[in-house]
C-alpha cells in the first residue's frame, strides 16, 4: 500500500510534530509514502475568497503530481481535505478550462485523483490489521475525538471513522455532542474572542463528559485547542489543561513509540499525564 | 415507535412520550398533527404549507434541524425512537413554537429589499444568478445550527448574509456601496468560520457558505479595509512568495504590524518558540516555486 503524501502548510510549520508522527506511524504500518514536496497550499478557504479560479488551478497542479504517480492523495488536515474535495469536484466539471491554465506550466490533469484523509487511509489499511500492531493498548485513555468541520462538511467521511480507529487501539472514546463543532480557528485573526469561545465550548464539553485527552484530525484545530489553550482559559475564566493529541500521535502511543519520537514534548499543554496513563 | 417531544408551558420544560404504530412514510409534521388530533390537544407546533415552501415548520429531530413537512419519519428514526425539539438559538414560546422576531428583524438590519436606482435591464444570466441566491425560505435552520451564533449572539447569521449577498449582486440596486460598508463591520461577513452547517442543513440546497465567500470577495474587490481583508491579502502574498504559508511571518503581515494587535501574536509565538514548536522565520520556498508564481501572474480571477 502506498499513497502520495500532501503534508500541507501547518504540518511543515507550526505543527511539525504532526508530519513527524504521521511518517513514523505509516512506516511502522508498512504504508509507503511519496511526498508531494513541490505542492502548494490548498487555499485553506481563504484563497477562494480572493481568487477562486487561481485556487482551483493551483490545486489541479497538485493533483496532477499524484495522478502521475498513480496514487491516492493523502492529506493529514481536515481543511485541506475539504478544500481539495471541493476543488477536485469543480475541476472535474471544468477540466478543459483548468487544463488550459496549467498547460502554461507544462502539466495536465485528467481528473483521476482520489483525495483521502489519513484516517481514511487507515480505514483502507484495515482496523483489524491496525489492532494487530498494537503493542501498548490504550485502555486507560478516554479520548474526545473532534473531526474538524471539513471531514464532515460539505463532504463527509464514513460515520464514526475516528472513534473506530480509537477503539481499535483499545481506547474508549467518549460520547460527545461537540465532535462536529467548529474550533474557531478560521476567524482567529478577525474575531479573536468568538474564535477562542468556540474552542472553549469544545474543550469544556470534552472535560465535562469525562475525556482525559482531545484527539484531532486537523492541525488548525490543534492550534486553537493546544497552542491557544492559555488564551481560551482566559476568555472562559476556567482552567482547562486538557492535552490535545493528533490522531497520528494516539496511534503512535499504541504502537509503543515514545513522547519524544511523536513530538508530544512540543505541545503547549503538557502530555505527560497521557503518557503516564498509557504506561501505568 | 416511541415519539418523545420536548415541551414548554411558559413556566417549565418537560417531555411527553407517545408510543405509536406509525406508517413509516409519514412526515414529522403529520406525526405531530396525529398526536394533536388523537392524543394530546394541548401540543403546540407550527405547520403551514406542508409542502416545503413556507419554512415555518422547522424543528430539531434526533439532533438534526429539519423541515417537519419534508422529513419522513423512516429517514430520521434511530432505534425506533424520534426526539422532537424546538430549534436551538430561538427563545421558546410554547412546546415547539419559537420566537423568530430577532431572526426576521435581521432583514431590516441588512435592508433586505433592493432600492432601485437605475434602469438597468436584467439579463437572463443575471436572473439565473438571482434565482440561486433568492431561494431562502427563512426557515431559520441555518441560524439555529450556526456554530458562531452559538457563542456570539451578535453575529448576524447565515441567512442574513446570504440575503446581503443577493442584494449586493442585484444590478438594479442603488445602495451597493453603503451595503458593503455595513456588511464589512464586525459581526457580519468576516465572522463566519465556514463550519458549513448552514450549507449541509439548508432544506433548499443553497450553498450558503460559498455565497458568504463571494460576499467577502466583493468586499475585498471594493478595497474595503478590515481585519479579514488584511488577513486574506497577507495570506495570498505569502503563498505567492513561498508556495506554502510562512506561519512565522504572515501573522505579522495579517495584523499589518499594528502595535496594538501585537499582543494577539507575540505571546503565542514566544510560547511556541520556548517549546521549539515555532515555525522557522527563514522559510525557504517550495521547489518549483516559479510555477506557482507564474500561475499567480497569469490567472487573474
């Protein structure tokens, strides 16, 4: 099994631990990756509000790379997933017009690429197979999983796919109304207070329902929930201190990898508590 | 089948349960009428056209906001149960009847009627566009399920922004500039996070979120300044330069190096630096960046 790996901006910038842990986990599972290291930003729901056509054209350039490799394109970010899915749909309906533009950089795209999120690649790999690789069952962990809007809307992944992965690692995902809620990150620079309140709503809902960590499928969510958690605490006037893990880190823990290997020592909210729970 | 209804009598909330043998093809509105006619005459709910046109029968069923008259029981039942509740975000008057005054008054705030000032002749193409953005039936489902409204009730909400976009793009309207200035303010166009609950739940199938994006595009094209436009322009500049976003420098460009806003970016930046999590300041462009820059130059829209 092999995928064309699109890390995106955040996993190469402010969430390097995500790129690190995804690579390690895929290696341990024997899933091959070819990184699309010349690909550009997906547009993140920003570029389409300034230059929508340019956004599609740049994405067609990225898709053409995966198409040439004849591989599915794997993203590790819910936002990239949503943008790519929508863009791919648009491009397929306007193949000629888009190809006319990318011809200028001597490339072409036939609309044959499938966009998949990391969690879908794991699902294709097989959760039973994943379960067989578990060295350290996560029985003591009660994660609250959040999907990030764009794994659910406008294109939805399989129902409960994140929870199913968690269960295959023997953790017990909590029942949690906020799993599909917005983290607020997209408006952090425009309406900071609302953005932080949105993150706070999810974090407190997770704690109030008995979660001992939050697990995210999107590095943008991770920024609001982890890097900005001290600000969220201030806005809410309530202590939170909830560790926030990337899905790949949760899997890495179950595969027996260490905190440092998975980059969990880089998080703003201390993850020691989670590690100790697993290694009781 | 067990039908559980959230009730309110003006003083307290309670639930009523009914065990009914229901034909699976019945709509939620038909079930409510059946209960009112045969089991409990005191039940209050709204039902109008019963044909998906008037938008008055919206309720929450098994945690999803829907039009009662367009939703069949068989499509929404879980474990032989349906839980019917009033829409979120609206004050409840009685049982499933909610007070929609504030939601409707948002139409006054955004001046939802066009003010004709020209003799512009509307083309077929104009009309096709106006058709797609005018299909809102004011059911309030998007308003009740908006994640932003849930934490900030001052936000004008998706339905009003859709209407705003419709008015801005109606060539007969003479208020475009005033309108855009108004929609550029805090709690209007720039406060949507694109969680896309509105798009996913809209019973009319309107891509509300995308139209809000188009409204923002109008604001930027008119050169109106805001935190949002400055963020968006800094974002594109960074992609043009690096291919991927330079997360170390773009926040500073996004706030236009405004000293009053440094407190938004500095503490988190330093905190990340301490954990060696911060992205490098010297950000090398991606390989083949020239291709990206060329497309930036060539593709104008």
